[in-house]
C-alpha cells in the first residue's frame, strides 16, 4: 500500500468516527473526498512525472557515462599501442629497436627451420660518425642517423627489418634469401645509398658504412650468435678500411679469441719481464761502420716462443698497453745505450720506435726526460722514430712536443717513409733529422723502374732538406750498390746484420769495426 492509499483510509475513517451522518455532511464529505482524490491523483502524477524525469536524467547520464567509458577505453587502447610502439621502436629514427629485432629474428628462425630456407643478418656501423657528431654537433649527427635509416629502408623489401641498435649501429634482417650472394647485392645497394650526400643543415654530408654479414643456419642457429658473428664480420670490413662489407668466417672468431687471450697475457707480461729488446745496426754505406742502432721489441711468450712486434704491438696499441710497454722499451733502450758507453765503447745513437698513442700521451715529455735523467743517457744519443701518421696530426701539441724534443737535442726520424700520407708539408714544419725509406720500396727498386725512381727522388728530397736518409730492409749486395749509386748514405737490413741480442752486438761496436768485408 502506498502512502496515498493510507491517507485515503485515514480521511474516511476520520469522518465516520466524528459521527457526522447528515446528507450535507455526507455530500460535503463526498465532495471533500473527490477533491482529495483529485489532489491525490495530481500528486501521484507529479510524483510519477518527477520520477520519470529523474529516470530519464539517470538514463541520459548513463548514456553519457557509457560514451565516455568507451572513449576512455579507446584512449587506454591507444596509449597502450603507443607504449607498445615506444617499447619496440627507436625514438630517433622510428625504426624497430633491439627488442623488436630479436622478436623478428626468433620468428625468422622458426620459419626458416620449417621451410629450410636461409636468411641474413647484417651488422652495420657508420665509418667516422663520431667525428661528424663531435665536430658538427649532436643535432646534425641525429639528422644524419635519421637520413641513413630512411635510405636503408629504401633498399630492402617490406618483409625485411632494418633496426637501430643505438649509436651509429644498425642491424638488418633479410629474410628468404636463396644464395648468400643475393645478400652481397643488397648490401652493395645499401652501401651505395648511404654514400650519396646527405643534405643536412644546408650542407652536404658524406658518410660511409662497414657491414658484416652472417647467414642462418651456417653462421649461427640462434639470435645472439647470428648478431655476434655479423658484428665480428663488420670489424673485418672495418679493418679493410671501411666502405665495404665482409661475410663472417669462423677464422675471424678464432683470431678474435686469440687476440683476447694475447691482450690478457700482455697485461701480465710486463710484470713477468717477458719482453726483450733486440738491436739492429744502421750502417754507413760508404765505410761499413755502425752509425746507429735501432731497438726492436720482442716478447718471450711462455707458450708461443719469441714473438715479433707484428703479433702484439697492434694489440698493445688498441688496448692502451702500449703506454707502459713503450715506457719500458724507452728506459731499457736508453739504459743499454748508456751501458755500452760505460763499457768504453764509442757512443752510438739509439733509435726507439714511438707509437702515436705514446707520443700523444700528456706526460710523454716529462716521462722521457725522467728516463734520460735516470739512465744518464745524453739526449743527443737518442733518436725517436715516428710514423707519418703521427706527424700528419697537425695538432699544436705535435708541433710543441717535436720542437721541445729537438731543442733538448733528441733526434727525430720519420719511419716507414713513403707509405703514409701524400702531403709532405710536415717535413717543412717539423724539425725532422732523418728519413727512413720503407723497406717495400727497397725490396722492389732493383726490379721495378717506378720504385727505383721513387727511391731516387726520396733520397734527393731528403738530402736537399738536409736530412739523413736511411734505406730500410737492405737484403742484397745489389740493393746496397744501387743505393750507393743513388747517393744514399745509410742502410739497415739483413744484408748487414739481423736484429740481435745486446751482447751479440758488442764486437760490432768496437772501434774500427766495419761490415765492409760483407759488402764485397
Ligand atoms: P720498423 O721500425 O720499420 O723496423 C724495421 C723492421 O724491419 C723490423 O721488424 C726489422 O726486423 C725488419 N727488418 C730489418 N732488416 C730487414 C730486412 O733486410 N728485410 C726485412 N724484410 N725486414 C727487415 P720487426 O722487429 O718485426 O718490427 C716491425 C715493426 O714493429 C717495426 O718496424 C716497428 O714499427 C714496430 N716496432 C718494433 N719495436 C717496437 C717498439 O718498441 N715500439 C713500437 N711502438 N713499435 C715497435
Ligand atoms: Mg723503426
Ligand atoms: Mg720502418
């Protein structure tokens, strides 16, 4: 029963209870009841209308809420999509990142396993990108990376993946290849596309890349191995001078492992005193007497025997170990030269090879002065052999260090002359005392007319610049005679003497000794 029904009952009940039984009273009472009924009906209607309107409002609210909920759901979905994209793509280039590449590689492996097909993984590194980034700024570097990314995308099929690993490294997945040679074509296309000028910030930038290739399943059965081997092959391409590509070969890994173990044992070799210097005389071609001695380092490797510099100096240079090694060589060579003098032998200049890294070390001069003082060797008996690449670095520090050395009386020689850069302007700028013509020219000059002319030109150039000229790698009497004929005054090579232990050199350092008898 509603509250209105209750009201009705109470109203009629009240009339009866009052004992008002007259017609008027009755009629009046009926009319009152009708009024009441009407009023009640109106009230009911208004209540219903009110409720209806509230219901409609609620309904409208519900519709709005539903629409908003749907919008929100869409937004959440979109945000999820964006997050997903962000998690799987590189923000700078928009290319797939490492995570997505790994997914695609896993898919490619699964697919190739079923179909028996091959696919290729390419590891790309831009050559000299750091230089552009450092000299032109990060914004230009970033735009260059974006441009390279676009070019790479333009070289591959829709089904292939180009990803950016970070820095200037890109990894590509080329699926469905029939022969590894197909990959070479795609890679050549990529190298050509990257090499075209990139127009950035109103300038044309040029860049090249080195690409390493590994092929599934031959070069690896899993994602990690395939990428690692493509990376190893990329280093191979880099070592060929860049702007090229290389396929992975097992030999590379073997070499890399050997290199790692060499580096590890190099670290201990100094402490274990495993290095030794051998000495090779420089000969006056006219008199046959010794005019200098070059110190050449060797490594008495406990397992591999006596190793030549080619087996470990490049590794020492890459790892920075050349710094302590170079210091040891310099101290040992100066010490030995002074020891010969202390034995009463006539003083000779000792030549020491100096790597670029050593020469550019901040404490190079201080360390050298310390060594000279410690060993008591006069600076005029020391000659530093530098390569052309060191001298081409036209840093102001190169200039000041060379002049400081020269002022001290230390001699300076250009080693492997003729093999480095074509510009010779450094010969004017720096106080160079000696040119050592590289053995490759001497080796072929008696058979090759061009090399003979070059040797002859190098000799006259050195002489006109008042420099000593030494021919390296003289192996035959014919070569020695040819050099004399060209007015070259000094030579070094197996024809006169091999590099030898310090003790073995003592008889050759005695006054009046000459290798002349060997010349005839
Ligand atoms: P380099 O300074 O040009 O030294 C001359 C190289 O030629 C030596 O090789 C020497 O043994 C070799 N040689 C001498 N006469 C002849 C010859 O008649 N024919 C031929 N074919 N070769 C001859 P080595 O001792 O193997 O040294 C190779 C290079 O390693 C050196 O070339 C030098 O650049 C570097 N090196 C040697 N010792 C050191 C060192 O203590 N520090 C640094 N940084 N580099 C060093
Ligand atoms: Mg040398
Ligand atoms: Mg040389």
